[in-house]
C-alpha cells in the first residue's frame, strides 16, 4: 500500500488546493468586513433649504449626506447608491418627503435617523435620557461564519476532483485497462486515491485556519482535534461521491460535468456563502441530509459554538451513510476499460 | 495389464493440452452495431511467437483483449494456459504480461519508479529484477527520466518492459511497433526475438507483414473478425502458389489467361494496371514469359520480379492490401 502512494505525486494542483480558498477568504473577508458602524447614504434634493438640512444631518456620524438635483437623487435611489432621498419644501414649516424602498431594512433605519435629526433641529426636545452600550459578539461576524463553510467547500471539491478527475483521465489514457491486466488488487488502487487525498487534508485545514486567524482574527472555539477529525471524516465521505462520479465516465468532459452537477447545487444549498436558513422550511431537512450540509452544520457547531464532536451524531451519521452508499454503488458500477 | 496401459486418446489429450498456451473456439464479440469478432477458432502453442495479422478494424485488438481477460466475449470459449478467465482470473493475471496498443503511463513517474510500481503488483519471488529488465530493454540510461520526456521508441520499450516484469508465461503485444521509426522497430524486434528465444510464448498483433514474417513462427490472418488463413509464414506464401512474384505491365493490355499457361507460372491475376504472376522458379518462368510476349508482339513497360510476402497472401485471399487506410 505504501508504494501506491506514488500516485499522490501530483504537481500544479497546489494552487487550487491551497491558494484558491485563501483568495476567496480574503475577497469575501474584505467585502464583508465590519468597518465600524455602517454609514447610510442619504441624498438631499437640491432646494432653498438643502444646505441647512445637510448641516443638520451631518451631525449624525452614521449618515453620509449628499446634495443632488432631483433627477440624480432618484437615479441613485434606483441604483441602490442611496438608501433614502430627502425632499424639502421652501419654508421651515413645509412638509418633508422621504423616498425609500421599505423592503430594504437599512432604508427604514435611515428614515428614522433622518427624521429624528430634522425634528430635533426644528426644536423637538428628547424627554427620556438615553445612552448606548455596544458589544460585538465573539464569533458572530460574517467572516467567522464563512470560514468553516469555505473549508467544507474546499474539502468537497478537493475530494471530488482528486478522485474522479484522476481516475477518469487514467481510464481515458487506457492506464486503467493496463493496470487491470496486472494482478494488482483493484480495491487497493481505488483506495490509494482516497488515502492520498486524505494526506493533504490536515495541511489544508491548518493553512486555512492559520491564515483566517492571522488576517481576520477568526478563532476556533471547539477542539482543534475535533476540527481535524471532522475534516478527515468529511473528506473521506466526499471521496465516495468522487468515486461515484468516476465509476462510468469515459472522458474528462463527462467527469467535469458530473462533478459540477454534484458540487454546484451543494455550494448553493448547503450554506457556504450565505446561510441555508434563507431557503424555505420544507427544504431544510433535505439540506441537512446532503453531505456538504451535514458537514457544514457539524463544522460550524464545533468551530463557532465550541460544541463537542460527540454531540454531532446526526450530521456524522449522514456523512457515514453517504460514504457507505456512494462507495458501494460506485464499486458496483465501476468500469476498468 | 489393460488397466496399466492407458489408451492413446487419454495420454494424447493432456500432452496436447500441456503444449497449448491458448485455445479459442467459436469466439464471437458483438458490439452495439459492429461484429468485431465473428466466430474465431485458434490455438497458440507454448513457446512460439504467434502473430495475428490483419488490416485495421479486423478484430485483432478485440481478440487479444479477450485473451487478456480485459473484454468479455459475447460467446465462445477461451482458455489461456488451460485456465478460463471466469474461474481463474487472479491466477491468469499473474501469469500473463500485456502491452496494450498505446498506453499512456504515469507521466510524472520516472522509468525506474514505473517499473518498481508494476513489479509491486506481482509475486516478488517470481517477478524479474528491475535492473535486469532495464538492461534488457536498453532503458538503463533513461531510468531517472520522467515518462513524459521519453521518445516514442523508449515509451514502447518501457511498455514491453512492464509486460515482462512479472516474468509471464504468455506475453501479449498489441501492435508493438506501430508509429515507431525503423531503428526503434528493429530494436524492439530484437527484444521480442530474445524473449521468444528464452522460451516465452508471445502473441502479437500487427498490420505489418514484414514484422509478422520476421518474428512469428505461425501467423493467423484475420479479416472482418474471421480467420482466413493460418500457418507458418512460408506455408502461407506457398499457399498462393509460389515464393516468387512477377508484376508485369505491358504496352498492349493482357488478360490473365494470356500468360497463365506459361511454364513456371502457377497463377495469374489482375493487379492495378497490369498482372501479378505467382512463380515457382523464376529462371524457368522469365525466359518463357519473354518468349510469350514476343510471340504476341507485346513489350513489357514494367516488370518486377520479387519474393512473395504475406501482403501478397492477404491480397490473393481478400483482393485488398493490408494497409488500405
């Protein structure tokens, strides 16, 4: 078996295995980083009182105020570059019109903040004294939530491409046929891909979490051993799907299509980039039964909530079931020629 | 006394079985819309080099891959070394060696690593020494080179080296020299002759008649999945009526009947713009032929006298040449 690890000598895939997930982490981390309290863009329609209104609103650090002609202000609202447009009359007592899309939550916030400022500027006094005490929950940022999902995605794609792609190209090159003509134990050959893939998993996990920690301060709240064990187990389970994709495909184009067919819906459904709770309740049990869904669920519990791996019985059972079923079916269907 | 004297039939059968490496009976392989092998009977003796000769698409590769246990026949019996693939697959795989038509190996392993990997598949007590194989196949200099850097001839030698790694009783070579330059072909022929000299049974397919004539003890000519002739190369050539061949073109066209009765001419047929004559003794046939041409006031525009080849055998049997591709 040790000799068969020679199969693992794959070069050039290093970037896709290690570099690409890191790039995604950086890109999304920057796009969704928390730069202090978000500033809301408000457009004030140019008019006799626009400058006065702008001064009143700029007292609020949460608002970013621009004075624009009516047409441009409307255009910004449509382009989501402004969340609220303020239109004032000529005199101090004239009606103020707020234009916004009520389906955008930040528009409602902006409307309230603007209204508050204008009313106070007009002389309304606060009757109850208030003060703010803010706190950011540990592990509650988007990037904290994102990293375990990225790991799941990385392991799934690594397991599928690593197994399926190599096997199918070997079949296409007739190497499988050549090997089938030797007394080589056929199961050993297929296992060699799985083992070779697993060898890289600890390194992948380590690189991703160390990077996320150094760059974004992402902490692993559960046991690192549990994270590693879960990663290896998940990867082993995903490899079964890889074998299934590779069982019959005669050329790499077919394999490519099959792999995408398996992975893309799971990337969408299983909460890699956004929470799967956005899908209807009826779909939720299905998501929990998908291998990536189960993996992400367990991994987030361990990484973000500091849960024990032993408490993840259901997702682990799902992964085990997928591993057994996919491998069994794949071996039944497998063709050497 | 009677009991101790085995009757002729029962001693004969195992003896024949022992020097028979492969037996094929009524072999048929049907693909969705093609009949690749259409009822083939063959026997390959132990220690001989046996050639399957035929044009592209004749069913040679399919036949060999069935013998190698890589393809299941639609019907018919296949016995290799007295065993059957459906019963003794593991044992057979350990006792045969295979070189497929155009295998791409592990591009990023070196020659030596590839040989060691394949050696690891075989029983270590039986498998050959990597050093010896490298030397025999003239690959010692290239032992550290990645497979993707090898030339066509070197790759093919490596493919044969992998075939012999398990010291097989039967070695299958599917078009071993196709696509090679003349020098690499000759080097590979020497290698194959050396294997045969060591008593290995070799089964090779080819569409080169010179390769079959040079290497094979016996040749089976197949066309459209059927056996059309079998025998030693010289038997097959004798079968078309003579070892010599005269190709003749004349200024006034002649029919085969015009020369068929000339002394020394065994048969005559049309070939291209002229005639092809099978000749037993050129020194008898040539003067007689010139006399006949003179009598008919006809002059030859082209006349070639040469030794007949297996290509001529194929041509006379099918009316086509081996390489009409």
